[in-house]
């Protein structure tokens, strides 16, 4: 169930009013939480995902709930040309893009490492690394030419603690960590590029988990001994998108409940 933030007073340090914020994978899970959080604080949110109808539904809800401008665009971020088209369309409608949140991601299951097919590997790299790279380069270039901005990459504990069951995903997210730091240098000082390194969050994905096994493991491997609530992504996203993080770039913030 989505927790929809109510309208909240604006803290000048975390002010995102009037900013244009593009969130990939914005129709469910962490992306949906961030879309509502930004809109509740007066940002104009552009929701992108593969399914046009889902994007339209979320954008309509944001407009109705918060009175902001909200756009909906279908985009498979693993497709280079679709990334180009998305960025052109966003700039045509909103002009300057202020915040890009590269949230879209996937980690398909596979029976064993030797059964990982080329198509699965390419798909994982495409969504988790190629797409964020292309969108960041396009957005960062225009931000640097304009009034600056912030790019936020959603990465994973798998990138620093890879496990055999998600190795292609771990490799892609490790690459995204590298891209984060490299682009911070490429587009600074007016564009900041940072990452949120997420541990296990209890989004729709967790519905397929063996929760008894997960909770037992969380007791042993996580300082907070639980999975993250989806709305707990919001503070970190607002921090990186706003002046609260004005001296942070090339940074990777662990948001993992103390995972070891």
C-alpha cells in the first residue's frame, strides 16, 4: 500500500517548490513514494516507466492531490533512443530539468549462474546501468548549460556486497556507483550527482519473498533488524534534491538498516 504524504510546510533547506523532477520507475515501489513526496512539497513531477497507462494514472493522482503539474511518459530506459526521446520531450514541456532520479531497476531470478542467459544479462545491464548513464549524461549536460541541478541514482547494497543470486544486478549497480562519481566530476560545480545505496525495502517486490526466512536473516544481518518501509526513501531523496546537500556530490549514501 502506498503511503501518500500530506501537504507539508516548506523547510527552506529542503525546498523543492517549482522544481521539475523526473523519476524513472515512478509508478510503483520507491519511485511512487518519491513521486508523491516531491509533489506534496510543490515540485512538478514527471513520471516515467514502461507502461503508459500506469504513468498517466500516477500523474493524474499527483495533479489532483497536490495541484502541481505532472507529466507521464512511457519509456524503457534500457533503450538508448527512448532515453533520448524522453529527455527531449521533458525539456519541450518543462524547459529546464532540475532533478533526475534514476530509480528504474530490475533483478530477474535465475536458477544458477551457469544458467544466466545473454538476454537476461543484457536486460539487467540495460535497465540498471545503460539507461541511467544515458539519461544522466543528457540531463547533466543541459543542467550544466542552464541553472544547474541534481542527479540522484538509486543503487543497491548488492553493489558493495555482491551475492551469487543477483550477480548481474550487483555488477550493474557497482557500475552505477562508478558513474555517479565520474559524472559528479564531469558536470560540477553546478550539477551534483549522488547515489542512494538501498538495502532491502518492503515494496511490491518483497511480496515474492519468503518473509519468515527474511525476518530471521534480518535479525542476524541488519542493525535495525527489519526491512525498510517504502516511505523511508523520502528523506534521502529530498536531501540530495535540495540545498540541504549543497556540499555533497559523488557521494553514495547507505540506506540499508545497517546491513552487513
